[in-house]
């Protein structure tokens, strides 16, 4: 009796997909490294890569002062703030199930702005080192209010989005009123509110880093619970996830990330909105891959925008917040308008044609 040859199972696409995503993450890290080098080399006085490296490593190099006192703090702050905004955007879009969610949707940027304008107008604080803590405290207070107004443990994505919109409107109305009544506050706020890395100092990086690192750790720990919650809260509970706890951790994480980034750089838009959409096209909806990609690509985008701002109107410069609006606006419209984008209506599964 002849033995039948056993059929060979086709190779699984899962391993290939994982390898491709891992390779893409390495490519994104290489792109980030290239942008970091550009950020150190490009400015009012251009440096070659060897000069930038010498300025980074050699105290006796002519470029040491330029690199260490001006460009290195700016680069590190862009790295931290970009990572924070990208991760916050990814977490928010998954938590609220809203593809238009960005770090401003929950009112955290508005809370930071309201605290800063209050510190300037009522306490006379004018230095960045002074009001950075007020900005962070304002973001934290708004997060607590959001959780309470949104329904506490029973908060739903729709409630969180509505509560955030209401807090945004109220707080930005307050900011506008104070600026109209106090010209000193207006003069100070107009430099901060546009979004910039130009005022970066080593002390700023040191103060912001612990909050960003803590928020990053919490965001990455949320990957599995957010994957489960994407199928609905009942299904998530059946899989062993705890949606209420995941929502609370997500709010803490977003508060740490957005509060720190907004306090240090001002409210910068489009990073947390657009990067998660680009990443999702590369990785799919799996948050275990989306969040690491966001953490790498977001600072690359933010630092690239900062480098462009230093070059286009040299010897002056455009603030990174302005460049992000100029670049992000058309890209956002393209994503909305393209087939299958945010503006298209998808037929629910099972709906008759």
C-alpha cells in the first residue's frame, strides 16, 4: 500500500506580517535618527555632520556651544514632545473610537492654556520656568473634571468626547476674556500659544522628561486592553480586560503626555491627529504595533517640521506649530477626501447591497 504524500501546509502570513512590521519599525527608527542629526546640524549657522558630532562630544570644538546650549535642548524637547503627542493621539483615538480625536479633544490643552494665562495675569509670572508647572497643573485638573463630568467609571467614549468639547469651549472662552482684559497676558501668551521649541532649555528637558516617560510607559501598557475594548466593552470583559480601569489609566497617561508637551512647547496641533492615521495604514489596528510606531514616527515628524521652519525663512525661523498647521492641514484634507478615508461612509458588515 503506497503511502500518500502529506500535504505541506502553506506558510502562515502572520510571521511574514510580524517581520514586515518589525522591519518597518526599524526603518522608522533610522528615519528618526536621521532627523535628530539634521536637527543638530541645521540652523542659522549650518554645521556639517562631523562638526555637529564634534560639538556634541568635544568640549574644545568650536561648535560645542552652539550644539549644547541651543540645538541639543531643542532637539531633545522635540523628541519628548513629539513622542508624547503621538502616543496621546493614538490612545485617544482608540479610547474614544473617534478617528478625529487628538490631544485637544478632552480639553487638556485648553486646561494648560487657562492655567498659564491665569499665572501670567494674576500672579505676574512671566518666565517659562515659572509657568510650566501651572500649565501641567491645569492639564491635570481638567483631566479630573473630565472624568467626573463624563460619568466616572461609567464614562462612555461619547460622554468623554462631549465633556471634552464642553470643557474646551468654556476654557478657551476664559483664555480669550483674560487676554482681552490684560494686554501683558496677551503679549506673553502669543509667543507660547503658537507652539514652539525655540525656548528650550536643559532645565526644561529635565523637568518634562519624567512626566513623558511615565505617560509613555502607561500608554504602552494599555495596548492589550485597548485591543480588547475595540470589540466592545462586553467582549473586552469576556476576554479578561477591565474597561473601567483601562479608561482611568488612559486618562492619566494622556494627562501626563499632553500636559507635559503643552506646558513645554505650547499647544501644537496635527501631530497627535495625523501620525496615528499614517501608522494605522502601516500596521493595522493592533495597538501593540501602533503605539510603538507612534512613539517613533511622531518625534520624527515634529523635528522635521522644526528643521523646515529654521530653513524656509532663514535667517529668521517659523515656529514648529505654524509649520505643522501648514503641512498638516492639506494632508488632513487629503485623508478625509480619499476613498476609504475619514470622510467616507463604510457599509456595516452584513448590510444588504
